[in-house]
C-alpha cells in the first residue's frame, strides 16, 4: 500500500478488504459500550452491511443505501489503495500471471456487460510495456485511490484516449480531475461502480477539454450531482447513468449552456416513473437525440400541453421493459417526439394483451408516422402502408361513433384518412375489409432440429401463425424468435415446403416479403433454431 496502514484514515476515505468488498469510511472513533477505535463503513454492496450507522439508538453515520453500513476495526487487512501509476505498471508490466495464459475480463457496461475468457493477455502486456503507446487503459477494480506527483502520469502515458477506472477507491471528483489533467487526449472515461462524495468545489474545465463520453453506471449518484459535474465537461456528448436507483430527475431552472451539446443519455435499469417530469427535466439538453429508458417503471405517456415538446429532437428511444399498458401512449409519444426514428417497446404489459397484443407492431407503426425501425426491425414503405390500412380498418370496425369520436380516441385517424382515404361506412365497407383480410395469411410452422425433410407431424406438431403477406423475412424471423422464446443471439434458419414436398431455404434476401417467396395461406414453414457460438 502507498498509504501507511498505521495511520487512521479520514472520513470519506475509500477502502477495500481482502474479501474484495469496497466501501467508504463515514466514521472514525469510539463506539459507546466498546473498547478501542472503530471505522464506520458505508459498503458499496449493501449485502455486506448490517445497519444504517446506528448502534444502540445512536446515529454514528448514514448510508446511501439502507442497511449498507457496519463497523470494522482498523487493521493491516484494510487496503487504502494505490496511486494511478502503480496500478498501471502493476497491471500492464509487472504482474506475472503464472503458467496459464487464460484470464477473465469484463466487456461492455450497463445491462450489456459480459464476462469472457481471454487468452494470451501476457503477450499483449509485453507489447504495451512501453506505456507511452497506450491509447486504451482499463484499471477496473485495480484499487486506484489517488494521483501521482504532477507531470508523472503525462510523462508515462500521454496518449491515453480511453480510461476505465470503474470500482476504484477514488474518493472525490477532485482526484478524478487531477488524473484527467495529466491525460490531455482523454475522450472516454468509465467510472462505473464508484462512490464519489458530492462535488464541493468547481472543477477545472481544461482538465476535460476532449472528453466526449462519461460512464457513471451503478454509482448511486443523483441527477443533481451529475449535472453539477458535467457542467465542467464542455465537449461531453454521451452520459451513462444506469443502475442508480433514480426515481426522478430534479428540474433546475438555470443550467449552463455547456449542456447543449449532450446527444445521448442512458438511464437503463433505474426506477423512473413520471414521463412528463422526466421530459421537462431534460429540456435544457437541446441536442439530445438518443434516450435510453429501458427497464424503468414508466406506466403512461402523459398528454403534451400546447407547447413545444422538450424532446422534439429525439430520434432514438428505448422504452423496453417498462409498465406501459395503454395504446394511447404511443399517440401521445409522437406528440412528444415528432422526429422519432427508432423505438424499442418489448417487455411492456400492453404487448401481452390477448386481443390487441398480436397487432402491436401494426398499431405502433401506424401511430408513429416518423418511425423507421421498431424493436430492431426496419419498417419498409410497403409494411408501413399495410400497417396503416390495417389500423384504419380496425378502428372503423371496432370504434363506434362519429368521425370526431374516432379522432379523439385515435389521433392519427384524420391524418391516415387523408393519406389513404376514409374507410367506407359500416354498412358498405364489407368489400374493403375483405380486401384487407386477404393480406393476412395463416402459416403452419414446424420446429426441427436438423434437416426438415426428416420431420413428421407426430414428431413436431406445428404452431399456426397469422401474419401479413407483405411482412419481410427479417420481421418474420423476429416473430418466430418471440413465438419459440429464442434467445437474442440465436441463429434462425427457415425453409418453405413446396407442393412437390421439396424444401426451399429462406436464408437470403431478408428484405423480401413473404409473398415474394411464394408463402401463402396454409403454407408450411420449417424453422431450425441454434445458439450462435
């Protein structure tokens, strides 16, 4: 350790135990009814804690998360961390990893993080023994706690563009700023799973002049704490704030103009509920184009008042795995985001509706005219036309009342009628409905483990699907993946059984529709699903 263990640490010092548990010291002193000195620790992992800093009714310290605190004795097993350069040289030069060349590393961040086994990292380290050549540095979980003497980091590794200091022992933003000041080319900074004390002093913007991406997933930072920090990062474009238990965003009335350049904000896996409040809190970010709100608790999209939407520039929005349960939400969403191009909505309760859930894609495409991609599947001009015609037909058949009543319940009704023509009155629209129904076909889908020629009805009973004949093969694959509950990385191979019992592979030209391939009512489709290696 660079810090003498014989000296008592100060409040807010970060520590790591031999068990790999990391925490922040919130109290140093005596505890009533006991002998000697104690350290009151707010643990990053609440499961390590036992209380909220209260002993026998007396509050000694407080915790960010309930019951994340405990008392420990000062001892030599408590690690107070290392300097940046010591951690860097230890990882990239000094460590001998033994005869095995296999190591486990973490790729990605937020919900997409995965652990993989890497081979030959020692050889890579040898190539980077000249640290001045490093452009990407990962010191995740390397117990970095403080900077080095002025000029030493810059002298050692001046070309770093990307830096990962996740799960470190850095206590404050001032220490982060000191390290960043030594890396003038720094563009990407990952600080996931850290616990910083709230910013008390202004940071020097010149220390973050080239920084464009900042990751703060799992830091338990509040929105106010974030905005106070990024005010000193003038070129910032991307911010990740996932897994921070955020339930709301405070709306500050006066934010510096520096926020105008922010283009992407990731709020994955928080507890955000109020859509309207969220949108107004993000109003100052006038360049925002991508907003990730997957795995939150948004239940509804409130109607927009007669004003310009704070999110009118948003082009890409993720709303998967929220609590949306009303179809009107998507009409309102178009009012909030009139330039929306891509949207994800999988995992919401309304998609499980037995009657309307099966038409979810058609409805949403018709409700949001600007949409180009839904749930990762592109929307062709032909599919949009089919969906809008289907939507008009559905409303005409199911919504009673005058035109104005239809418009009140379905705001796109007037625009779609103007685009495609108004559906006939109920008494005379039968032929029109029959024409639309001809676009919907029933297909029999058989799952096979190999060659489809060896499959019998008894071995693999088919499932029947009702689909649009104008649906592309790519969209059909996505529908099959959902029907068979296939994983995202699964490889799905398709065959069409011809009248002469021969099979035609449907594994090319994914942009062609089912009708182009000759798939019609009662066609037999065989599907093989395999996990990609």
